[in-house]
């Protein structure tokens, strides 16, 4: 279980994963939090819209309708692969679902077998999925014939990986609506196991999505330093990792160094990193200068031996 990402953290995670994002209206404060809990969060749920056209689908997911007010998800993924953010917080996308599925998602323990729900919204034991899952609606008629363009499938993969990476989850934290509630069929047109395989592969590479392998005639992809944890930077640490980080901050125009950067964590490092966090869009306490997983992955610190 995890605390939901703030709007700034979500945006930074998507950008770090190479997602093309459109911020729609007042999405940062658009939610259903007054109707119930938002979090702790356990995963990402994928849907199809049963609609066509980007503008109409985004407007529908933002506003909802009389029986189900918006937002109906957190983001709408259109056919071109652009993600339109329409909500931040509780959204009316998941409804009730099987508590056994939730436990398997929390444990990330179901192997290659897709979760098989036995309960739905009207069941006495149903769990409120709106509190527990990020939701993304993908523009598709859901008739099994409407195509899924490669750019759209790539965006679904990247969005899912971005959130998993930010929370430290595996691909098994991503499910389809049909795996949550036994009367749902979405997404229809591709399989969730195949999507999870792609997400798992992406999570094994840097946040840029670059391949970790080497192809004939090409240079090997750069190796990036994995996030060492926030405590690494608060215990008078001295490490070449900090020097590498400082050099990246200088390259990004976020330097507060009079001398350096050097291997020992300093107040100049903190001020420089806070400038990087603000450059990514973080504000307030989220730009305190202490590295977090999302901002670290976006910085792409070279591997330091």
C-alpha cells in the first residue's frame, strides 16, 4: 500500500517515462474526495471508454454524466498516445470489486495467471476500487474491432510503468477492469498478461525506456544509477554517486555550487536538487531538496562505480 502521488509527482513520473501529457482544465483539484477515501493506493486499472474521438472522450471522462459524476478516471489515453490528465484524487472509474483480487494485487502474487474476479459492485463483499487504484480510460469502442494503434498501446505501457516505478511496484500491480469486477469486459482488444509482460520489461530498463541490451553495430545504452533511497542523502553520506548527481544538476542548470560538486552531501547539493525538483514542477514540501524516486529517475544520474 502507498500514499497517492501528488499532482506534481504524477506529472513528473509521466514525463520521466517519456509520456506526452496534456493537462486538462483544473485536473489538479478535480476529484471525488468529498465522497470517500483516496488511498492508500495499490495499483493501476486500465479501461476502455466505449467512445470515439479525443475531445468528446476527454470531456466525458472529465464531467461524467448524471448517474456517474466525473472525473471518471485520472487520465484519458487517446489513439495518438497522448495522455490527457482529467483528475487527481478519487475518481469514479473502478467501482466495487473482488476483495480476493485486491489481496493478490497487494501481494503482487498471481504468477502468469490473470486475476479472476468472482464479485462485482453489487456483491456484499465488494471492495471500493475508487479508493485503491489509479484509473486510465483508453479511447476505444470496446467492440473487439476498433483498432489499438501502436502509439496508444505504447502510452498505456509507459503510463503504467511510470506509476509502478514511482511507487516501487512490479507490473503485477496493473490490472484491467475485467480482472477487478466479474461483469466488466474492458479493456477489450489486447490481453492484460501481454501488457504486464511489456511493463515488466520496461521496468527493467532506465526510466527513459532505453534498452539495457546491446545490438550489433550500436553503442551500449547508458547505465543509470538506481535510486538509493532518501536516507542515503541524510546521513552525512560521502559517495561518488553524489558527485555524479551534482554534475547532472549542473548540466540541467540547477547549480547552487560555489565549489564542486563533490562526494559529500552538502547544503549546496540540497539547494541544487530543490531547484531540479522545482524545474520538474514540484512545489512546497515536494521540493525540499531531498531526492525522491520520481525526480531521481528523471535526472538520469550516470552509473558510478
